C-alpha cells in the first residue's frame, strides 16, 4: 500500500514548546502525541521537520517511544501531502485574507 508523506514539526506540535527555544533541551512530549502518531502512521509515512540537532531529536523520539512511527527527520521542506506546524498560515487563494490572517496570527500556545 502506497502511503502519502506528512511532514510534522517537532516544537509546538509533538512537544510542549511554548516559544522559549533552548537548543540543548527538547521539551516533554505533548499529551496525546503518541496516540496521534500511532493513528496517522497507519495511513501516512511521517517525517519530522525540525531545525534541532538530528541526533538529539532521534534520542528524544526514542526516549518518548515515538521513533516507531517516524520514517525520517529533516530540516528541509520536502515533498509531502501536507505539513503540520504550529506556526503556519494556510493560503486559500485570497491575498487580502492572507494579509489579515498574518496580522492576527498567534501560535496556539499564545492564545
């Protein structure tokens, strides 16, 4: 069975990141992340998208028993069916709406 690929951001999606970046510490796993990955990995190939150190990210995934759901880690915007990120704005074909969405944007953890 062919699976489509999802790129999922690490910080603010899978962990408890709240905008206070520390390159040496990856925040604890977000409640529900393991169940989410388990469910979607049945239909999609999952790649982690992060600018964090790849070895630290791998260690964090293993420690949190999430590595079994992940096929790769990248810091590049690769070809994917969809991107899941805490800091994204979807373009819906209307630039005026996009400007408005950008002006009022806040990550979920700042609402």
